[in-house]
C-alpha cells in the first residue's frame, strides 16, 4: 500500500460547465425530469452524432429495454446478443421474457463475429425461429464491423440494436458510433467516457419511434386531462438536473477522447515491444476512442496470468479489470445457446482468460501512468 491516491480504471471527469447548467435548472425551478436541459441535451447529442433524434433516459439499460419494446420483442421471442459484454446488454431481453442467444467475438476486433452470427441465423431460421432483434455491442471504445454484420442482418431482415454504451465518439467509416443500427443506445454511467452520474440515451433516425419511446418512458400516459393508461409504461426519463451535467460533459467529449487516445498511446509505446502482449486491435473502418486500453497477455511468454496481474496491481491500490466475463459463461444464462466464432474455438472465453483492461482514467497523471507501466514490467520479469 502507499499514500498515493488510488489510480482508477475510469472515473468521472467534470469539465467545469456542468454546474452552470445545473444552476440554470435551479434558477428556473426545472428540477423535474423535463425542462430545457433535457431537450437541449437531446438536440446537442443528435447533432453531434448526426442522427434524427435522441431520447434522454435514466440509464443505458433503460434505452436497451425500450428499443426491444419498440421492436415488439415479446415473451419467447429470440434475440441474438454479443456474449463478450456487460450483463446490461442482455438483461432487458429477460425483462421481456424473451430468449437470448449469445454470439461470440471475432479475434480481429473483439466484437461480434460475423461468422458466428451467420451460423446462428442459419440455425434459428432453419428451425423457423427467426430472431426479433440483434444486440451488437461495441467494446471498450471500438465499433463492431457493421459492414459485415449489417449485410447478414439485412439479408434476414432483422433490425440491429447498437449497444454503444462504451463507444460514444468512436467512428465507423464516416458514421458516428451509435447511429449504425435501427436503434443505438448510450450510457452516461459514472465510468463511461462522459457521465451524468447515471443516465442513458436512445438514438434513432426514426423520430416516430423516438416519440413512442418518450411516451413509454413517462408511464405511457394517454392524452386526457385525467390519468389514463392503455399500455404498460416505465419511469425512465433523465432528470433535468442530470441532463445539465450531460450538456457540460458533451462540451469536453472531444478532449476526453484525445486524452484516452494519449493514454493508449503511452501504454502502446512502452509495452508493445514486449513479446506476449497484444493490444485490442483497431481494424478496418473502425476508429476507437480507447475508452479503456485493453490487452491480451500470453502467460507462457510473460510468466503471469492476466487475472494475477489484476490482483498484483490491486496491491498497489491500482484498479484494473479482467475483460468482461462472457455472458454465455454466466450462471444467469446457463440455459442459453451460444455460437462460437469457429466450431471448437471460443474467442470470447480466450479474451476473458487472457485479457486485462488497464487504468485508463483521464484524471490520471502521466507520472502515475508511468508508474503503472513500470509495475507491469516488474510483474512480467519474474
Ligand atoms: C455501461 C454499459 C451498459 C449499461 O449502461 P447503464 O447506463 O449502466 O445502464 C450497457 N452495455 C454496455 C456494454 C455497458 O458497458
């Protein structure tokens, strides 16, 4: 242990303007989950992403839930979902009583494998059980390979929900991450590249669907002077105070992206020469924000397992994490079917066992980052 402050994976990093927007909400007494900050946050985000519109919500999970409802996902429907992700990508499938089927990663991007997706479609369409939606996750700041994935989904005419919770600010070709599916979802949870302490957003070009989402997110109240309800609704709107934090954060998003890339750049410069280290590759049309710097290590070459390295850094009060434990290996989903990248080769499990996310906090000084790098080198040398 040391007296040094803890070094975090990714902690909230305010820009300075957030309090001004919150103060405005107080001055005008728009404290409720509606008001100028909510509207402006939606418009500003839609214009940043270049999409038809956006709905500010209480979480990214709520955004995934509403997108499944808008796609009429119901009890016993099949939904395909990336396996290598946070559980929030798939929990809303269970909220609807639907059945998740998990799809492996490809080694090139760590994101959804087109080969595995194709096999899943053939199998399920062959059984007469075409999925209602495909939830594709963009890991650690990097877009999945939508040219290939979209071709398959378009062929089977199944819509994509793009889970861009970790990839706000990334691009795929000329498009912003979050705008590549029928619906995109963002998260502003505390560890994301920008945060409202908690919050999320639903993105789409379909403004009619978005207006339905607003309706569902506010308890689905009918147009009447009294309280009348014809369908099930939710309390999913973002508060006007938190939307103020979001507006301030959006102003510094580009700075955060360039800081994240610099953090990756330093790790890459100091560690990539070591035999047995493989940083998450950036492929094809994809430009990553490097929200988290992630790498795979080959323990037979560096002499330490990825999960041991996490524990070792923790001894120095440094937060790192194993790569997500794939959802098909979670007790919660032990009934679910799974399609591996190749028969007999489970890529997401390999990434979980050998992968580590390094401290990628934009509040971290470069001296602290150099200290982390030195410790990693020390851990390797024994
Ligand atoms: C953070 C995250 C979410 C969920 O976002 P919340 O705002 O915490 O509900 C969903 N998917 C992925 C991949 C995430 O990393």
